[in-house]
């Protein structure tokens, strides 16, 4: 069963919840999408994967950050802290339903806020799906969409929009861009208890975990990136859902 809810915090956050049938695992998964253009193009892929995880007995919550996609707010108000707050709001909603275990999945740029919450003792497992290695990866391509097509920027007045930076159709404040420029995955991993981290790379087998991390703590599975970007997850030899399901069941 699928239902749409509004998570009320400082702003209204859109979320879609996938409820499993029997047997249930007692595990709830919160999926954090990437940002900007990647957020739009990966949306259907993640929703389809959420349905597959639900079919395996997991409750899954997929949400939109404030100011992006279906959630209200202005994209220019986004920053590292607001993304983390949005995930906390999703976690609080899940906790209210008395689940036994909470798992966070961060896809691409979603790894950034997910890792900021990795030390939360109530989180049983943090899974990174093809995480960005540097936050700067998310802001390499600016002004790819003409100004008139800024579908998520209409709430900004012109003077504010002029001060912001357009990334894939979203007006982003310069301070957030600076935060992203300085974010590095390997630095974040080194500061965390990696016993509950699990990474899935959607690329060639040559891809490895971030430098200076233990393979035992940061497990990496590989799937074919070309098929992934064509949304052909059913054709993959090892899908992110299969890899994640295997790791979660080791936790139970």
C-alpha cells in the first residue's frame, strides 16, 4: 500500500510511504534523494526501488527536501542543515509508528545529509547508493536550464534570484554552494563509526571505497552504470535493492 503524507516541520515536506504486507521485517527505510537536476532525473528510479524494498517486507519513506519537487518552500533557503532537518523530520515521523529498526539510504548527493546523521544511535544502518565523492560534483553544471524554465524558483523575487546561483533550474544561495564545494566523502567517512556504513557503487568493478577506509567497514557492491541510468534495474546482475536487502538482513 502507498500513501502520501505531509511532514510538518518549519515547512511542509512531501513524503510517500510504502507499507509492506506480510511478513513485515520491522525495518523502516528513509530514502534521501540527490539534489538539483539529479533529484529530478533519479526520482522515478528511487520510487521504483522503494516499491521493490517494500515488496521485501520493509516500510519505506521517500521524501522531497523543502523547496524541491513536491515539497513547499524556496530552494534558495536550502543548506546542509536544512537537508539534515528534513531527514530528522522524516525519522521522527517513522519513530511515531513504533518501528524496530531505522535504515537511511542516501543516493548521490543524498549521502551528504545522511552522513551527518550517521552517529544517531537510533539509526541501525546507513547505506550510500553511488555517493558523490565531492560536493562540488553537484554544482559543476550551472545554468543548464534557461531562466524562463525555472519551475521551482517562482516564489523568489527578482532581486533575490539575481543574487542566487542557478543550478539546473533551481536558485541556490551562494553560501550553500560554498558548503558543497568543501564537502568530501573520504573526510566524512574518517570521522564516523563505519561499522554501520554500507556503500553501493553503481559503476565499474574498479571503483573502490573512499581512501583510508576499511573494506570490512565500508562494503562496496558494483552494478552496471549504463543500465542504471537507463532505469533498467531489472536487468542488473546485482541491483542496489538486492545488495541493500542482504546487508540489512545481516543487521537483524
